[in-house]
């Protein structure tokens, strides 16, 4: 009984590491789309007066988040094919994650912002992101820096800050191919 418990515990610990390795294997080949949740940010919600054009009104990257973004970039450089393009939510924590990780500015893409409260507007965002993903045909990878909430709205799967979810279109939605966890 103890032996079974130890084997199960070892499998649970190896799970995220194995998934991360499988994710890197996909990205090495290029031609994939990555939904990248922004790195660690301060607080848990934006203030009521949030203004997407003013970083001072938003949750921003913490020092730990800035370190995490640097690690993301180093790992992408070492383990993945080139990045053809980077699109980002207009929120500062997403734009900063992209700039710190990849050393260049991302193209702001409103559809990657937090999901709209209005159902029709949220569906329009989702459709715009899926159309962008479906239209990607590069030899490198496409990185879309966004929010965990947006990833959940797009895929139905949760993501943590600083997690990459590799996707492809399937029918009218997205299929998760792999994940990479950045600690």
C-alpha cells in the first residue's frame, strides 16, 4: 500500500514537469500559437477606476513578476523556435510581460483584454482572437500575452499567472495542445 502511494505521489509531481517538456517540444518545431498569461502582478483585482491607458490605475507586475518575465524570455530563447509576432492585451501588466520577456514591444490587441462584462462584447472578443489564431501560418510561433481570465474564456481551461497554453483552432473554438508552467 505504501509503495502504491509513493508511486502515485511521484506521478503527481512529475505531471507538470512532463507537461511542460511536451509544451517545449511543440514550440521547438514552430508554427504554434501560445496564450501566455501575464507574469505575477500585485493584488488580485484591478481598482474600480481602472483605465487601460494609465498604468497607475491598474494592477502591475510585481518584482517577482518581472523576474518571472525575464525567465520566460530566457526559456523561450533557449527552447523554442523564433517568435514571429507578439500581440498583447492593452493592460500594462501584459505589455510589460511581453517587453521584459522578449525584449521588444508587443502589438496591442484589444480582443486580448479582460473579457467584457457584456456577453455580446465578450463573444466578439473571443471571435476576434480565434480568427487571429486561425489566420496564423508562420514558421515561428505566435505569442498572445493576455490574462488568466481571458485564457479561461477562450479555452474553458484555467491558467495561472505566468503560464503558457499552446492552442490550435478546432471547429469554432480552441483546442489545448500543451502547457508550460513558469515558476
